[in-house]
């Protein structure tokens, strides 16, 4: 895989997580409860400040998707 593919994939994942935090935090909390043994638990501060974390993830997502597009255009 190229750097552009990694950047785009991580950007899409961050966007999904940001949207879940903003609009359906209950779904994310349920996913956390199901996977707490395999993946590190999401801190309660994430849910306390869910709007800030969600907006930050969406901004990071847009940046990563843009960088993926930029790397594809530049041929990296």
C-alpha cells in the first residue's frame, strides 16, 4: 500500500469515529463495552468532552483525506 492509501484509510476511520461521537455516542459506548478486552478502553473523558473530540476527529479526518488525495496526485 502507498502512503496515500494509509492516509485516506485513517482519515475515513477518524471521520467515522468523529461522527459517532457527535451523533450517536451510545453506539460508540456499546462498541467500547463489547471490545474492552481486546482494545484499550475509551476514557470517560472522551464521552465527557465528546463534542470537542468529535469535531477534532472530523478536522483530522478531512486533513488526512486531503493528504491522501495530495499524495496520489504527486505520485507518492
